[in-house]
């Protein structure tokens, strides 16, 4: 034996998050709000996807953008979106989390 011991810990670390998400889903459904949660590495194409989706969706429903980030420099995406021709009338908000 190497002296190392494996300890199993069973805990729902996402339990609180799942509860909040369930409440949000119910609110969105009740108000007929379509929501996309885009999460991936920088450069993966989130902004490109959002531009395309919002361009198509704004023809049939109101569209808005909320960007949540822990990196204030990524707020450039919101400004990039608002500068695009299809987005000049789409409201955009930025939420910056200082937790790291």
C-alpha cells in the first residue's frame, strides 16, 4: 500500500442551482419567454450563434440580450451585438460577477 486512501463523498453540489433553474424555467414558461443559455470556451462562436438566432427570432417575437460574465472585457460582445445592423433596436444588459 502506498498510504493513500480514497474517500467517497456523495453530495448534490448542484442542488441549489437546479432549484433556482426550475423556478426560472417556470417563470419563463408562464410568460412565454424563450431563453437560450450559451456557455462555452472563448472563440467557440457564442456571439455568432446569438447574432443569427436573434436576427431570425426578432421577426416573430421581442428579443433582448443579457450577458453574464466574470470577465469585464467580454462585455465587448454586447457592444459588438448592439452595433450590428439587426441589433440596433435590441436591448442589451451586462451582469458582471466578481466571484472567482
